[in-house]
C-alpha cells in the first residue's frame, strides 16, 4: 500500500493552515491538547487523527507505524554526522590552526 501524506509542524501564525487543505485530506494533530477545527468527535470522521503528546514523540511513533524506521535511523545518523562535522569545523576555525588557514586560502582560489 502506498501512503501519501505530509507532516506539518504548525505554530502561530500558521496554525490556521489545516483549514486550507481539501476536505478529503488526512490530517494528524500532534499536540498536548485538542485545538482547531478538527473533527475528532464526529462519528463520520475519516480524515482527522489526534495524537496527545509532544511533536518529537508523535512524529517518531508515526514514522515507526508507517514502517519508516530504517529511513528514520539513516536520517538521524546523517544529521548526527553533519552536526559533528560542523562542530569540528567550528572548533578548527576557533583554534586558528594552519589547516584552517590553508583551507581558507584554497577556498579563495575557487
């Protein structure tokens, strides 16, 4: 089965964005309380789902439920490497090492 969905993390002033999607669009509210014009209590509701909790936990649980655990792990590892690389570059730049100077000189040639 192919799932097609978008995940929105909505905060003010964009909290009204769910009002602009089509009537048949599936909507998931991940929040600590029910807000907005979602139809959670309507017995004919086929579009709106409520997850009570914080956005991190809800997003992870939803990714796991849809079978995206491997993609999620890879994304986390890629992000971790990127953050570590950026942090080590910042440390090198602050230390004033020759390696940083050489890199800067090489960049100027481009």
